């Protein structure tokens, strides 16, 4: 006989829930339907190579996993610049570690790494549902889960080999755990909240964009006296301090300092210029509409946020939403142009706000008439618009370039595993499939002097991918013996 718990999670007569429903059965069935839809959509393109949208970050993350098989380290290890180990100051390698374990058993493959990303994304859906149900109600959870499941921008990045699926999962887990602690208290819930916040902060510092949401949730549930809760301060210290120590340790130990470099060289110097740039403020709403929620969705989002400000029970949602949005915009100003995946953290915010607003409409009445048909109609219409608009904006993301795979195969054929490459492209996807270490150089910087310098450091082969590089070195006499020259590039042995 099945246990009562298994019957609760998997009702035997689930198909009858819609015909003779109880509220709990309908909601439970809705959860499983949405979860199945969530997974099914993300299986599209599961076998794609990593040379699709965001190929640079995907190649980096996959390289971290592959390098873990050869040399375990708590620091991420990239395939550039030099012979290795090229340790880097980046996020804690949660996804690479799990992918490395899977690869150790089943072999290195892109699809299995995507399955790891999908598993983390399923956790993000689960915790979004729980968070929405705890704070906004079950009806809002259904609508928020639908929006989160079908948004094409979210669908694509939820199955990419990147830290973003981990970031979304642990961020929503941390918010849910924090709300659970505020509602129920207890040392166990406090420990779980601290552990969740620590995991989220380690998964990527971008998690701190949610910082104001934690403050708003605290005040909305406990009032300002909540700041006198000693365990709350322990949660904060235990959740943030170890992560900050890790990033500082990584900065001291790593060969490459990406996080501090990004902050010091790109974000801070251009912050004010971007902040007061009309181009940025005209770019942002277009990016949000085309990627995250469509133009109608964006309009409804701001209308619902405004409505929540005047709702005594939902005012905290408006403050949390605006706080996250403003913190995100101001902290990541200069890097939003080129890295659209930074906007992924806004998807759950939009989903929760749209879920609350549409659920509120479906519960409302105009005199003696229920507005539920209007709420259902708006939900269905918005879902159609989000999918069609999103596919128009990001449909090309699933198109993978086959050239890096062919080039990788040719490099493996004509080089030895220990050969070090000099590649005239910064994107590591051009040598990831070769499973070789390399130095990268922009085509404009590729000179005989630089080549000689890299030769002294151990480079043995020059890979010319760009048109500029092949034009600069058209003949064997320039740098050695031409082994390969075709549409995918040119491989030259350095002498």
C-alpha cells in the first residue's frame, strides 16, 4: 500500500481533481502540470553544443568542470591564459563540481552538463512556488509559476551550462527559507536560512541584489522590532561572512581576478556616465520587454506594483519589488548592455508581481459580478504574448554555431594534448572543444613580437580564426608551417 505521504504528493485519481475538485487537489495538480511543462520546455536544445548564445560563459563553466576531473580545486580553473592551472576569482563552482561528478561516471558530454543545470532550475521553480504560496497565496503561486515556466528568456538560460541556474535556485531558496524563519522561528529554521543565504552568496555575488527584499520581508512580518532579533543577526553573519572570506581568499590565491577586475575596471569607472546616459534609460525598458516579460507584461508589472503600494496587505510586495529593481539597475549599470543574462534575476520578481496582480483581479468583484473570468482571460492572454514576444526576441539563442566543434576536432587531430595554443579570439569556445590550454589575443594585437614572447612561454601552435588574423599571416613564411587552412581557421606550428 502506498504511504499517506506518497498519496498526498501523487494523488492516485489526480485526473479527477478538475472534474470534482477540492481546492488542494486542484492546486496540487496545477503544480505538477506546471513542473512538467517547465521541464519539457527546457529539454528543447538539450543536445546543443555550447556554441549558442552566451557561448563564452558556457565554455568557461564547462572548462571548470573538465579541469576538476584532472585537478580538484575550490577555485574555478579556466583554459586560459597560459599552461594552467589558471585559477580564477569567480563564484564558487557549484555547477562545475556536480557536472564533474556526472562526467566522471558517464563521460564528458554537453547534454549531461545541461541536465545538471536543469536540475538546479527545477529547484528554482519549486522555491518560487513555495515563496509565492507563503507570501501571496496559492492562486498567485499558480500564475507566478506559469509565467516563470513559459518565459522564453528564462527557458533558454535555465538549461545553459552557466552559474545562473544555480544562482536562481539558491536565491529563491534563501528567500523562502528566510520567510519560513520569520513565520515559524526556531533554531532549525534559522540554521537553514543561514545556510541558504550562504549558498546563494557563494553561487554569485549578484544574489545581493535581493538584499532590500529581505529587509522588506522582515519589516512586513515582524515590524521594526524584528531588527532586535539576535538570531536574525546570526543568520546574517553566518550567511554572508564565509562567502566574503571565500571571495577574498580567491582574490589572494587566484591567477586571474575577474570579480575585482570587473568592479574596478568596468563598473566603477563608467557608473556615473551610464547613470546619466539617455541611451541607457531608453535601452533598459526595451531590454526588459524583449527579454523578460513583453511590453504588455511590463505595463502590467508597473501597474500592479503601483496598485500594491496602495494595498495594506501587499504594500511590502511593492517595496520589495522596487527595492530589488532599483538595486539591480544601479549596481549593475555598466554591464547590462553586453550580458543580458544579468536580467535573469528579474524574472522571478516579474513573475511574483504579475502573479499577485492577476490573482487579485480574479478574486475581485464588481458589484455582484465576479471578475474571475477577466483574471483568467488576462492570464491566458498574457501567457500567449510573453511566449510569442519572447520567442521573437530570443528565438535565435538556440541556434548553435558548428564551426567551433569542427575547429576543435581539427586542432585535436593535428596537435598533442600538451600543446599550448595562441588563439586570435577572446571567446574560449574556439578552443574549448580542442581540450587544449591557450593564450588569447585580439586580432589587432597579434604581432610577431607577441608571438615570440608567447613562444618563449611555451606556445607551440597559432590558431587563426578571424578574417583579420588570416589576412595578417597569409603565408607559411610568416610564422612556420601551415597545417590547416580552411573556412574554420588556420593552424600554424610556431618555430
